[in-house]
C-alpha cells in the first residue's frame, strides 16, 4: 500500500513539474516591447497613441495609449520585424523599425518634439436669402427730406411721419405708418 501511495505522489509531482515546464516554454517563445515617452524637457507625455505593426501580427496593427507616467507596453508578441509609431496632436510624429527575437523584451524610450499645429478653415460663399414676402414696411424708419421742414425743423432733418401734417404734399401713403400718429 505504501508503495502504491508513493507512486501516486511521484506521478503527481511529475505532472506539476511538466506543467510548469510547458507553461515556461509557451512564454519564452514570445517577445515584448515597452518603454516611456517624454517631451524635450524630460516630462512624461500621457495619451500618446503608440501603434505597432508587423507582418508577424495576426489581425493587424496593435494600438495602445501611454499612461499618466508616459509608459506603454505590448506583451506576448511573436518574434519578427516591427514598425512602431508615436503620435500625439501638437507633437511631431515619430516612427521606428525594430527586430524582436524570441523571448526578448525591447525597451524603446522615445522623446517627442513639438510639431506644427495646423488648422484648416473652409469658407463657402453663400448669398443671403431675401424673403420678399416678409419684408417690413419701409415707413417705420424716419425718411430724410432735405428740402422740406416739418414742425419748425431745420432743412435736411429727417421727416417724422408722426409730426407730418395731413395733406402735406411731401407725405405719401407709401411711407405712412398709422402706429406713429398720436
């Protein structure tokens, strides 16, 4: 019985050790890329878009953002040649190429320099829309009358329809506004 119990323990230990070795073998065939992005003054730059592209990547490029400390990380990457790009509005974009070997974690620190900020403004000419049906009666504003005085005014002063005399030859019904008459 004791012999049988020892054989079980030995088999269990072998399974655990083989499982750990298999897990180690799976992680050593992978590579990684990590690093920190700073500005020209050495300050961490959060929010930088870091894009990793390679023919070795199934499913296309991978993208991540730098954290508040400017750090980024791509883990469990297959070995191969990679293009890495760093982009953030207000900074000049940076692109690098690197080769990752099996089991190697590359540290790629990058310094971003201030880039040109461009802005595009599009102006489209439009003519104003005139709605002739809703135009106000022009008689609501004072009408200049250079040669006629009303109510003792000076020549050239605006004519006020409210003070015009009925029958005045200078007054026309076109410019008469009943709301101005007291």
